[in-house]
C-alpha cells in the first residue's frame, strides 16, 4: 500500500512534497542527493523532533541503502553517499533514543505515551536494524562506522537484545578509531548500558550536541578544509 504522504505531518505542514524530495535521493548527481537529504532533515527532523512523516521517510531511506545510487561519491570526499544516508538514520534514531526519551520524560511525564509519532518510529527499530546490519562489515570505513552507530542506537529495542554482545565489538572499534566525540559517546554509553567493562574508558562530557545531518547539509557539498 502506498504511503499517503499528504496526510502526514512534517515540520512545515503536510508531506505532499516528500515523494519528489525522496526521488531526488536517487539522482546520479551527488550534489542533488545531498541537497535532498538536507531538505528531508528539515522537513522531518527540524529541531531534532520526530513528526508523523519521519517514520515512513526513515523506512524509505533504509530501503534504498542497497540501491546503486548509494555508491555515488560525495562531493570533495571519497565517501559513498550510503554513509551520509546511514548518518541521517543515526541522527534520527538518536532523536528517538532511550536517552532522549528518558531526558524528556523527566520534564514532561507521559511524553512518549502521548507522542504517537515518536512511538511509531521507536516501533520501527527492529526493521531499521535489519536494513543497517549488512553494512557493519562494509569495505568502506565511513560506511562501517555509520552502520555501527545506527545499530548501537537501534539495538536499544528489547527485541534486539540478542545482538548487543556482537555489537559491543563495533562499539569498541568506534572508541578505538573514531576522533568524533559524539560518535565515541554513543559507543561508550552503549557499552555501559549493556553491562560491559568500561574501566579505563573515560566517559565524555554529557552536553547537548548536534549530529551533522540536522544542519543544512551544505558541509557535504564543500571542500573539506
């Protein structure tokens, strides 16, 4: 059954524009792809929020991870656009993570119960995990790390508990190799939450931080200097 995008809420009205934006993700021009993802970030992830359209957009992005367009290289970076799509899933999954929900519930009790869009996204975590998991062993380092981060956050879902011991290896790899503080924090928090020994691994300062995909996205279009 096709999604009735016009009936779904985004940050700026209904989602009738979404099919056209989603289609541009598959264009051969990487600047078009990245610009489309930037637009999606604003429409369904504005101010790090989850909207009615967020879950079906995430399903679409997860579904095209194996599409040939995912191998397009980003401008100025020898990195497949697949890594950018995965990082968008990382960012969106974090906005619906246990940590964010728990923090919000402290100030707004019953928040998750009344936020049906957020609950719908969280229910999708096992399906999203299945789409992400094949890339945990990808040949490209950026894709592997993005897939690992997404898997660590999505595996908070109780139905994915059996995967956590295996994912601990990916968490430790991120801690060993990543220079990105937010990524390292996700890995550290996952190990701690799952009862793994984090002795000697200094916890990172807990401050609000922004995943790049929630910005305007133009950083992916510019030279890396």
